[in-house]
């Protein structure tokens, strides 16, 4: 069986270093908001090229706290792609603001910059972009619109740690950015974790308080904050794994490149990587399309190849968003009906990628 992702193997590569880092955390006797988180925040800000980083409990909280810090709430609108993971949209709803769905480009799977302006109203406060599957969005036209209409640009980088757009890392392409360190992400903790990166000091200080009961100083509360802190334990592990992120992404790139060069089957559409100078895909997922996905997936399962679907149901068809169930987002629906994610990870062996490509080349419409 070729697994979709072997998380245990990914982490066990660093067993010794992780164990050592956890040991020094244990020896410190300090469990919440201490040296580990502080050091990781510094290192991750430096990695992304931003002035500041704030560790939080997960990616959803990172998104939600950014929206809150910008004062976006009741009566406000936030533009968001119609084909994202539900967390992006839940973060807007959690602040009682209204998500405005914009269709993606079929080729890049990312929000279509040409469809944003028609959705901007006097209530629009922000554009929330998602660097889906690890590919940075086409940011120049999006940032130009944000400047024109005085909107915040918030990046959802949960799938794109280390991806680059025109020589800048994601996390530093808008006003503020959210990351998730959920175990399966390109930079994953041994549990839940998240971070916010940004350059604005005032918002940074506010977010730092918001994640910790709205407090800068123990028992003094400036805001009605929340408890959403990155644990020292996870920061101790993330510090180790951050050192290997670029190397890991490079392995992902070589697997993706192998797939793209070697899968030749008219029934299968390969992911399109925009040829922008200085653009570097983080390949969180390698997503192909087929108009008979169920057939293709069971064909691959029979060949011992595990695949997943990201995602089977678009946000506007979810029960949680009943009010949208009758709306139509045809590109998003097409994507959700056709996508299939192939195995890809920093521990995947090239001989397994060869087998996956061979199987896909053998695939015919009838099994
Ligand atoms: C994983 C993910 C999130 C949420 O992160 P959590 O840490 O699980 O809360 C948000 N947006 C996208 C696009 C994701 O893939």
C-alpha cells in the first residue's frame, strides 16, 4: 500500500532532536507562554520575512483573531474564495461578519482576481485569500484592489508554509496572515497549533493580548479576549521541524515534478503551475482532476494507492450554510466533483511516485 501521507515516519525522522527539545522543555518546568513559544515566534517571523509572529492554538483561531483585531464584525463583508476549506469561512462567521464567496480560477484553484471587484460593496472590509494546496495566489492584482478600495488583505497560509510569490514568502504578502500547524500540514506539530504573521506593531500588540484573555499584564484585561495560545510543548517541536521545512518542501517539489513530467493520460488533468518568476509552490497537495473521479479513485485503491478528496462538498452546499444551498458556484462545484489528491510528502520515495504515475497512465474509463 502506498499511503497518502505517513505522519509517523515524517516525525520519526527527527525523533532524537524532538525528544531532546521536549526534554529541555520538561526540564524548564514552564508550560504556557515561555521561552519555547517566544523563540519559535521569532524564528517563524524571520522565516516568513515579517516583523512579528504570534503563536495561537490553531489555524481557525489565527484567522478569526485577525478579523477581530481589524475590528471587522456585524454588518461587514469579507471576500473569500468559494472553494476553500471550511475554516476560512467559519472564521468570518465567528465574528458575525458576512462571507462573500468569489469563484476560483479553474486552472490554479485559487481565487480569481478578475471576479473580486464586482463583489466589493461599501460594506466590504477585507479580502481573505487562501493559498490553496500550497500555491500562492496571484497577489499583485488583489493587493491593487485592496489599495483602491481601502481593504485589508488577510492570507490563509494553512496549506502553504514556505511558498513564495515574487521572491516574498506567503505570510508576508498582505496585511496579516494565518498559519495552521495541524499535524498533516507542511509544518505540523504533534497536535493543534497555529500562528499569525504581520508587520503592523499596533495590531501585533493587540493580537498578543487577545490570544491571552485580552491581557498584557497578569490580571489586567484590556480586551474581552480569548484563550488561544500555542503550547510550549508544541513550540519546542515546531522549532525543530522549522529547520527542515525548506528541505521538506524541496522533496515535495521533486515528487510533484515527477508526477507532472510522467503522467500522460487524456482522462486526467494535472495541476497547472503558473509560470510567474520567483513563484515557488509548497505542494501541500498534488491535486488532479478527472470527470469520473469515483471510478479513478477505486481503480487506484485496487492498485494499492491511497488517495483523498480535498474537498468533497463545497462550503455553499454544507448544512452549516443552509442559506447558501440554492446558490450556484459552478466552477467551485466542478472542482469539488472532480478533484483527487495523490500521495505526496517529504517521506515519499521516488519509486512509489513512479508506481503512482504508472498506474495513472494505465487508467482507462472502464475498470
Ligand atoms: C487546515 C486549514 C485551516 C484550519 O487550521 P486548523 O489548525 O485545523 O484550525 C484553515 N484553512 C485552511 C485552508 C486549512 O487547510
